[in-house]
């Protein structure tokens, strides 16, 4: 056995592991930047809706959803999306395709409570739109990141 073969065997898995760890970190970093963008976009869209007269009041509790509530919920579920993307990058042969399918399905499911809330038409329409704003930021960003990381 010569030393070059031994070095190649030892260095191979270590460099592969470092590359994989680097891809996960880059995906998470991209996801967190996208999360901040989604939070800002959703909060601005909610402020715009309120400025044009949408009350964002849900009949169940009769309380108006505060702007900070939109930001917090957007941030939380965006982080959930990042976790799903990281898991798919780690364990799926086609992470981008699986992520898009999963994220679009979860976004569709998230629209149901707004439709069933019993809120007026303007509020329901605004809530539906406010679900789609972060989805249009997060899904393409993470899917693109998953494609470039696996190519």
C-alpha cells in the first residue's frame, strides 16, 4: 500500500462531509434571509390592507390581528419551511422537487382556516393574500437554493 492511496481514502469522506455541512449552512443562511424578507413583505402587505380599510378582525374572538402577529406567524412558519428544506436536502434524492410539492401543499392547507373563519369578504380576501405573500418569497428561494446546492 502506498501513502497516496491511504491519504485519498481518509481525505475523501472528510471533504465530502465538509461540503455537505457547507451546503446545509448555506441553505439555512439563505432561508433565514428569505424569512426576514417574507416577514417584512407580509407585515407591509398587512399594513397596506389595514390602510385601505380591511379590519383583519376574526369573528371568533372579535379581536383584530396586530401587525406584529403577522410578522411572528410568518417568521415561525418560514423557519418550519427551512427545517423541511434542510431535511429534504439531507435525506431526499430530489430535494427541490419534493420541497416545492410539500410547501405548495402546506400553503394550500393553510388557506382553509381563513376560508372557514366567518370573517367578512375583505378580511377573508386579505388573509388569503397574506398567506400567499410569504409563500411567494420562501418557496422559490428555498427551491432555487436546493437546486443549486445539489447540482
